[in-house]
């Protein structure tokens, strides 16, 4: 049992400089002892501190301080590898920081301890979605909603699956429910904008995407979608301005897939509206 745990923590150790190797060795020793099945101290004060650290980790995640968030929650898992809630939150932090394999493994460990946690279901659903396993993602996201009807992430994921399946009106309804739970979520607003574009409700799309810009002016997906909206509203100048901004932001993020799509759309807009660089303001 011990070697498996050692490998897990070696793979998932957060890259925070302040954790010394001596401290890591001490925590590994504590980990091996706790793995033997003995109960750890569980005073109400200690329990309150643990939950406080989880809340702190989620707050750091909200601020996009991924390394600090990982470190905060990882410390709890080191102290108690059977802390299902901490493992579930850790899996969510890994997911948001783009570490899909680590997220998947941590989520599976959390569910093996407590199958009634909603967050690990959302994490594994997202991993399936990223690999085009849309039916699996849908089933897991629905299960997450049963466990926690307030999970805006589950609504968001179901909406994305519906968009991929061409169920546009259903997607819009689901995404609106997710937005009700998290009104300033730029990802949901952008997806809702995409749904409205597919449904040719360009005025509603414009409203959703403008709201994204108020929250995050440098969201490349919102600029991309706004370019599509303005092109359909026959405003070539605005369409070109937004697609140029999207192209710049995708290049800055080194997102080659969407950079290529942005360049293709820019060429189409320039051709259809007969625009030259000097015409753009």
C-alpha cells in the first residue's frame, strides 16, 4: 500500500518552492503511519481548521493562484490521505490549472472513499468531455447535479454537451440555469453567447458577450464570438476589430488551434466586407 501512496504524492506534489525536502520527508512519514488504519485526532477545532484551509484553497483558485491553491489543499491530503473532501477539491484545482491526468486520478481516489461527493463527478465528467466522451460526461454531470443541485459547473458541462450534440435550445435553457447560480461566470456567459449565435438570436448573443467583456476584457473566446455576431449583423468594422483582438490574444496564449480558426475567420470577414487594414478603426 505504501509504495502506491508514495507514487501518488510524488506525481502530484505542487511545485511550491517553500516546501523543503526535509519537511516533505516528515510528511511522508506521517502519511505512511496514517495509512495503517489508525484514526487521527479529530477534535472540532482541528476539523474547523481543515475546512478553513479548503475554503482558502478555493478562494485562491478563484483568484487564479493555482500553485498556492494546490499547495494549500495538498497539505491536507498529505496529512490525511483519506480526506475525501480535500482530494475532491484538489482534483478540481488540478482541473482548473490544466492538469487533467492529475485531476482524474485525485477525483477517482476521492470517490473511492466517498462516492457521494459532487465535485469529483464534475471533474471526471470534464475529463471525458475533453476526450470527446460526451455521453459519459453527460451521465456524470447529471449525477453531480443529483448530489448537488447548486452545481453551476455541472449545468455548464451539460450545456456544452448539448451544444456539441446540436441540441441548441436545450443547451440555452441549461446554461441559463447555470448562469442563475453564478451570474458573473464568464465561461457560462460565453457558452450562452455561442448558443444564441447557433440559434441566430444575435441580439441575445451580443448581450451575453458584452457582459463577458465587462468581467474579462481579454477573453479571446468572447472576442471571437463577438466577431461572428457583428458579421451577422452586417457590421464589418466591429467584426474585424474583435477578430483581430481574438487573434492577438490566442497568439499570446500560444493556442494554435484557435489562432488558426481566428485567422480563417478574419480572412472571411475581410473578403466579405471588402476591408483593408487601413479601414479598421
